C-alpha cells in the first residue's frame, strides 16, 4: 500500500504550459528576467564595500553578516571596521586575507579615490562610472533593480487580492452592492494620485512601506472590472444556482466554483500590472516624491542623467535597464495571455 498517491497533472494546465513555451519570445524573456532578478537578490554578495570573508589569525569572520569593531583586527577603536582603510587592509593581509565581492562598492559607498570630478566616466574601478555624489552606478543599478521588482511584486499581489475580492463581491451579489460599488470606484478612480502623493510627502517622509500603502489605495481597481464581469456571468450558470439551492454557502460557491474561472483573466493581466507598478515607482523617484534621498533608485538615476547631460552614462545606463526590464515583462505578459486564451486551445 502506497502512502502517497501519484496524481496526474491537469491536462488543461499542461496544454497552457505548452502554449506558453510555444511563444519563444515570452518563454525566454521569463528565463532572462528570472536570472536578472536572481542576481539582484544577491546584490549584497555581488556589490558591497565589505568583504565576504575575512581570515585573521586563523579565525574566520563574515563582515556582510555581522559587524566587527576595529579591535577585532588589531585596531584602536570600537567602531565598525573600515575594510577599505589602508591601515586595516595592511593589518588583515599580514595575518590573513580578505575575499571581496566582484564590485567593491555598495549602493551608498562614495569613492573618495577618484582622480576626476564627479560624475566620473566609466573605468576599471567603476565599470559604469559614478553619479554626481561619487557613488558607483553599477552597484546602484543592481540594488535599484531589486527594489523596483520587489516593490512591483508586493504591490501587484496586494492590489490584485483586493481587486479580486471587491470584483467578486460586486459580481456575485449584484443589485445595490454592485451599483454602490461601481459609483464608489468611479469617484475613487478620479482622485489625483500624484497630487495626493505630493501633498502627503510634505507631512510624512516617504519610504518603501509608506509608498506601498499609498499606491495600494489607488491601484487595486485594475482587476475589479475583469473579475466583476466573470462573476456577473457565472452567477447565472446552472451549477451555481444548483449549489445555492442545495444550501452551499456563498463563500464556498465564490471560492471553489466561480473564482477559478475569474482567475484565468486575472492572471493574464498580472504581468502588465507588475510592469505598471515598476513604472509608477520610477516616475515618482524621477520627480523626487518616491523613496528617501540616497536610496538606490532607477528613477533617481534617470533624474541625475537629466541634470548631468555631460555624463551620458548615467541616463543611458538607467534607460537600458528600465527598457530591458519592462520589455521582458511585456513579452512574458503576452505569452501568459496566449497561454490562457481559450481561442488558442484549438
């Protein structure tokens, strides 16, 4: 007797995956995006002003995980060790070694050894040059890519959950619930989001979670119309009426019998919602109403490129990264749309 019963995959899901793979552009765009996002998740290991590993007097230390004072390596102060200081580098190398990441700069590290004015051009030390404050552009791009994608993922998931809930409630119950919900959405969607952000930024200093909360308030409506239409259509089906006649609860009918049909249309829109979320954060950072000053941001890098036309590497670097990210997301969204398109099943 087997403890685990092997279940056969759903033929419909297998067919959808095959149609997704048949779209070579979207399929390879997904892999490229996943690789780039995986690299950005390892930003602290790839770009950091602290070594990954320090061997000193036959002891092992991990500066990127734990803070060590100078006295640990024979220094005089109890403050955190500056591993770029020539004195500390000499002491550690005499009694051991340091293993550095490929890029010796974090997103907020200022290169004080520049021989030219900032922003400096790309060289063997700063591969994409530095910005107007002497910070490494490549390090800021890696960290900024991670923040942008994570912000987009969280905003997409939270706003989609709220939008699906509201759309399902309106479509299933209809009547006054649907009427009042639609009137509220019409009024709420007309609110000037950018002006509200500008006004609120004068009272509260923006940060990741503050921006996320504000954007959720105005982005949850993207899926309401799609889900509402599916539930309005599905509530008249015979199996739904039969379940209601048998006394099945509304929550069970909505979640088990009607929501799977609505999620097909919702999933096809999520990649486009993700790209829109990334664009929104970039626009706010470009205008100066996004993440706090000094945070790694692609929009802030674009603003620096606009303000420093004599340093074209700033604008070009941010433009290439944003263009590549949004292009990959759009291609993935098109492939997902084709995979869930019922007309493609033929």
